[in-house]
C-alpha cells in the first residue's frame, strides 16, 4: 500500500490543483506504469504521484552509467526508500555507441534511445506495458534531442500533458515532502562536455569530481563545463559575488585544477541551462531537434 498522501496545502492555487487532478487521472488510466527515474525534481514527483495512484503497479527505473552522477543515485535511493516506491537499477550502455561518444548535437538522442531500450527489456517481465518520463511544460522551450527518442518509443509525458511547469512541480513536491522540491536543476555529466569533445569515462569523472569539489565549497547551483584543458565554471547569479571574491576564486581553482585541467575560468554570465547549446548553429539544432510542440 502506498503511504498516505500529505495534508492538503491551501497555498497551492486552484489552477495547479486542477492540473494535479488531471495528472492523477491520466496515471490511473494507464493501469500500470514504469517511470524513467533519475532522482531529479520532475521524475521524483512523477514517481511519487504514480505510487499514490497506482500503488504497486508502478516501477521507478534508474539507469546506471558513467554519465550518471553518484549524488543523483543517492537521491534516487533516498526517495524510493522513504516513499516506498518500487524501484530498480539497470545498466545503460550508451558508452558503447560511437554516435553517443562523438558528442555531436544529437548526443542526448542516442542516450535516451539506449535508456528506453533498456527499460523495454525490464517491461518484458511486468504485467503492465506503459513507460513515462518527466518532461514538463518548461522543457519544451529548450533544445532537447532526447524528446525525439521518447516519441519514437511511445513514452508517455504525464507532467507535460497536465501542463505542469517546473515551479508548479516544485510546489507539489514541497507539499508531498519530497527532498527534491528545492533541488537544483540536474542533468547528466555528458551535458558538461563541449560538443565535439569525445565523451570518455575519464572526462566524465573529471567533471563529477570537479563539481563535488565546488559542492564542498558550499556552492548550490553551478556547472563545470569541460573544454579540454579548460574548466569553465558557471554559478548562479546569486552566488556569483561569492565566487568573484579573490580568496574564494583561488580556492575554487585549487580545488578543480588537480582534476586534470590546465586553466580554470569563471563565466561572468553565470549559470544558465544548456549554455553549450549556444555554440550550435540553426542547421545543427534542426538536424538534431527534439523540440516538443
């Protein structure tokens, strides 16, 4: 039996409550659902909602690979345990695909194709056949080739279909008591590598260890972008003044440089989602487009 739902939060607007009702109804109609579950804000709320509606007829599936950060694995395990969500780890092998390792504009398409193929293997042993992932309304404004793979695999998008945006999902997560409610945006480690820089386990490890070093220095929302010998650090605007302090800047350099970088740079524009996409021209975006309309 699923744990009881949290008390009703009157601070959530009627419009968001209506979207939540639409989400729950759509989940109920599936009869059973597997969720691509990373432990991030969106997939965690989707897994929680599925557990509330479907009880044991849901399964959160987390794919392990060199591009999946350990800190997210820990969060996925925490949520599945605390909220009694049926959960399974699987192995994903996108690193075996030369098209993925080439790190062109369509990298995310190859990654998601591998993910949904491996989830399909899991589904063969279940008595329900639907799969969903955590795309939300705000994601449709960004360049995300992985959406194309989801469409090809007939993967459901319940949060998007309910017209839920990121801040609305955070509010509902807060009501549910999910620790992801205030979690910074997350993405796979390969998203930190500049396009054209081959994806290798060594480079992913550099990024992961470098970002953990920044986390240990107290930064909350940031990215370490890998440009070969150069590490370009983006921090949230509200944390930029702290990063610009000469003493802190030196501590950041001292923490990250040993990961194998020759130069450490602080991006004065600060953290923004998908900043590496700024290097793509319109033809590259069109060719790899996964935009959802």
